[in-house]
C-alpha cells in the first residue's frame, strides 16, 4: 500500500518460471501488499515474494504474473493493470486494493467500489475467478489518538463494504445464471467466481508477528498465512484443487457438508511454501524506520495530513465522512436483502 520497496521486489509484469504446464494461470493486481512488501524469500520460491505468489505456488500454477505495484489506487488497477491482465487470459486473479485510497485526502468509497466492480466484471467475463480481500485496520494509525483511529477505521470499513458488495453482486442468483457461469469452451467457465478473504482473520493466530515493521503490510509470516487461507477458500469454492480441502458442493436438504479443513491442513499447506525468514531484530527495525519509514511519512503527509485533519475535525463535530456506494452495488438492489454472504474466510 505504500511506496516502500519489498525486501526482494517482484518485477512488475514479469512471469516467473512455470511449475506445472497443466496448472491454472495466475495474475496478481493491486498495490504493494500483492507486490510483496514485507515479504522475503530465496530462490526456492518459484514465483517470487508476496502472498499472491505463494498462493500460485499452492495452486500449482503454470504461470504467475505480478502486475501489482507500490502506491497503486483502485483507478490505477482499472487504467493500467487490468488491460494487461485481460490479455493474459488468467484462470485466477487476485485483487487487493483500497489501502492507498484511504491514505489520500480525496478518498472516495464510491470511486473504489466503481473501479473494483469494473475490474471484477471484466475479469469474470473472461472466465477468470477473482480473489478479493478485506483490509485490516491500519496498524500505524492504531497507535494514534482515538479521533484519528475512528476516522481511519471508518475509511477501511467503507472499502471493505465495497469489497463485500462487489462480491455479492457477482454471485449467480438464478438457475440460468448458474448454468451460464459453469458452461464454457475448452473446459473454461463462461464466468469466473468471486471469493473473499479477510486479511485480519487470515493473519491472526500463534507464531511470529504477522506484520512488517511499518505496521501496514504483512510480514513474511503474514504473507504466507494469507496465502494458505486464500488457497483454502479457493479450494472450498471449487476453483482449484487443494490437498486436504474438499470443495463445498451443493447437497440435498438434510445431507451434511464435508467438514471444513482443520489446523493440520493449514500446517501442511504452510509447509509446502518457502521457509519464512526470522523476524528482523530491533536494530534492523530501527534502521528501517530511519532509512525508509520516516521519509515515506514525510512524502505521504503532504497530501494526506490536510484531508485527515479535516476529517478528524468533522468527526469531532459529529459530521462523519459520507462513504456511499454506487447504487448498483447496494446490497439490497444488487442481490436482495435475503442474500447469503459471499465465500469468505471467517
């Protein structure tokens, strides 16, 4: 989400060596979370750093192309990354965006929802399944006064509502729509599915800290945890085959579903990924703060601080920022008030 460089950056738009020529084609769109900021890996990682690259490894991807870049906003995904992604005809696309939008004075949840909907619709119409992600609270602002935390949490919540609305709007709601989504040429679905993972839930649990020194991006351990959760979600949705993860198939009334995978499955999948490096020492974190953290805050502050101050003042006066969604993504208008939630990691 920031302009900070990953430890081992993924060259944008560069496919890494294929692992299995029969596997699905993966592409990553979005910001620095997918670009790999906070992650580190060696030559044993076939697709490079970042949770999306690790997800491609777990899925046995035949190719992985990382189009995500540092600082990208939702409109950059549509204008710059989406055309390249469509040309690659991917089977699965990951899309994490919105973090840079909430860090701007001109933040608009409406614009994020509109651009997210545009990207997801275009990818699905090519038969590509899309993985969206709900953002966590930004740890950097959790250290600040209550008024600042409240404003930033509201913005993150607005982005997550947009993610949920786009996912809900993409769900087939009639038998004809289900049939159209499943039938296609050459074994490729006519329309892809949309699944959602929750970054905060995916990185919660025992083990090393899930957050990078900047408290904005996942750490190497966090990237791997997110990849495992996303693989389980895709496996349950029947998008990819994941060892130990049965697909949640429709069953007759009264017939129990296969139980969800347990901790052993998660550990087994994590063991398939390149080893996570040890967390940085205090001296390394301090050096990062001086070399990268403070300069980034100064650069970003010139644009962000004035808008944040206005939002905080409005909040203190009882006038919260309005975060409307496009009418066609209203949960009631799009899928009906009774619709069930989209596939998501709880």
